[in-house]
C-alpha cells in the first residue's frame, strides 16, 4: 500500500494535471484523465460494532483498524425485514425488496407438495452490479454472494453461493445451509471452464477446517450436547468462508483483472446466532455455567479476529490502488433471553443472538478515492458514540457505480455516499445518472432462459434434492 504522504503528493500532482488540462481548454469531464481504481467489496454477514469495538481496542482487528485509520468507518443503516438474502440483494442492486423480488430464504410460493423452494439467481427481477458492469464491458469477480446460483454469465468470474435445505427439516425454512459448494454440481462457476480449477480449493479448505475449528475452540476438551450441536451448526459456514476466501485469493494470484472483486463471508452471523449467550451470559435468564462461558465466550470474538485476518490476506493479494469497502448487512443483539436452552430443542429455538428490527451494520472504507475522515480519538480508543452514520445498505451499489465512473440508476432507492469520496475524485468523475439499468423485459427474458429444458436429468435431480426446484 502507498504511504499516506506519498498519496498526498499523488493527489496534488493529479490535481495539478487536471487543473492544467482545464486551463489549456481540454475537457476533463467527458473523458476522465485517469481510469477508475478497482474496488474490493468485502461482505461480512451480521458483523456488529459492539463486538468489533472491544476487539479494535485490544488490537485484534489490525486489518480493519488500518483501513479505518486511512479512510473511515461507521454505522450502516440496515432494513426490514432484516433477513440476509433480501438485504444482500438490496446491497447488490440498490433496489428495494419489492423491486428485486428476493423476499427471504425461500420462495414465497412453495412447491406443489408444500415443501419450501429456494430462490435461484433467475428470481432476481433487476440487474445486480455485476450485470450492470457486464453491460458496460467492465469485469467483476463475485464470490459467494446470496442468490447467485446458478452462476450468471458475466464479464468476469462468478462463484455462486449454493444453498440447500437441511434434508431432515426441509419444511423449517430457517434450517438453511448456506454457502456450500459441491464438487460435482454444474452451474456453480462462470465461466464453466474455470469450475474444476476453482472448486479444487474445496478439498484444501476441508483439510484446513480442523485447524480453524481447533483455533476458534481454543482446544476446548469435552463438550456438552448443547454446545456440540451449536458448534456443529457453525462448521458448514466456517467451511464456506474458508472456501470462498481461498477462491478469492486464487483469483487474485491468477492476476485476473477486475473492476470489482466482491466476496461474501457469513460465519460472523452464524456464530453470532448460536453463541451470543456465551458472549453476554448475564443477559439471559437461563445463564450458561461459568465453565461453558469460559470455553465458548470467545467463539464470536475469535471468529471476528479470524475474518480480520482473511481481510488482511485479501488486501495483501489485491492491487495496491484498490478502493476497499467492508460492509455488513446488519448488526446483532441478544435474543430469546428468557428461553430455556437445552440440547433437545429445535435449532431455531436455540438462537441466542439475532438481528430483528434492523440493528445497524458495520461499514469501513479506504482507498485512493476515499476521504480520510479521521475520528475524535485514535481508532483503538473509539466508542460507539464516535461512530458516524455513513449511509444505508441501499447506498452501496450507487456508491460502487460512482467509484467506477458508471452512471447511477434514478430508480435505485439508495444514493451515492458523496461524503465518503474525495472532492478531487468527484471533480474528475462527476456523478452521472440514467433513468434505469433495467432493460424492458429483463426479468422475463431471464425467465425464458431459465425455463429452457437444457438441463440433464441428472442435474435436474441434483437441483430437486437441494431444494431449488420441485
Ligand atoms: Zn442472521
């Protein structure tokens, strides 16, 4: 990364060049003097400032602290209903749930036999940023984003998030296993020619998983049946994060050029749902025993620290001139504080952390085009009151488009987070707008592609067994 002082000089030099161009009568407005910088968009599901702030104080989130010190950080307003697939689709489209059509974990219309049907990428009614970039000939790599299966043909590389309903409890829509990648399922990677190479990361991720588990569990010995269930219910998500991260790193080391690299990591939400009661035990009527608090109270903080390490590795592998946006879709807070917690209850009854009512998420940004805002005190001393409100989840796509010098749709519900951007950038790349990025009949045309009977019987059977079709 370039040192702040060097960047200051670069800004001054660029500013002088632009000024010179204006003076000699060239128009810097139509043709930007410099190509926009690539964007690294890191999605962290359910990351909560109340957990992150103490860790920042302890120096356990060095990557986030570094970004905040050279850029900014604060709260990001979430939305209702506060469910991840809906919000992550708003994050990727800038459109409301009514407009984008992803209304939860499973389709509102179940299968004819009453079982839940998972949303596919064809159910999204409006283009996401990767579709918009493709139309402008710009490249995005999208890894693990919600509701991207089957992988869409884009300019760039798409690695879909494949979900499945727990076969044991398929009618409970909460029992969704997100983020699994399957070694033998077609349609997870676009272009298909890359699928074998990228999914070769799966066995390596599997081999790494026991080490990660041991590290988060800090060598905990014998585990009771309740904690064992909670823990087993986190592992699939940790595995997905490991896999997505390895794939992102692989793409970065392959030096595949990109305008946006977007990656979604979900373990912070999954661990938060299951281990909040050990993080803040005094808030629960059924307080866990002191020994289990000592053992599991660090699961959530340890996972945050692990995610920060992954961010650090991505920053290291990414081009130096990236603008970096770290986004969580919502925060989290204690839930079910009066509930009994016993191993025999259904998993959805054992959720002790949740995000009902749209608690604000975390947003951190830094890069050559992001203003260095500064806080009232050093990052390591920040309190909740020091954190500014920086915008909302709907503002991410408009801001991303502005950073890439692409027009923003007037039909988007969010706005460009202009306060975030350097004035020199805005002068050089004034915000442009179009009425809409959604061509007429966009959804219908995709539906007709989806309905084409080009799937083999074997593939149809796979999709049926996963819950995507009847
Ligand atoms: Zn959640």
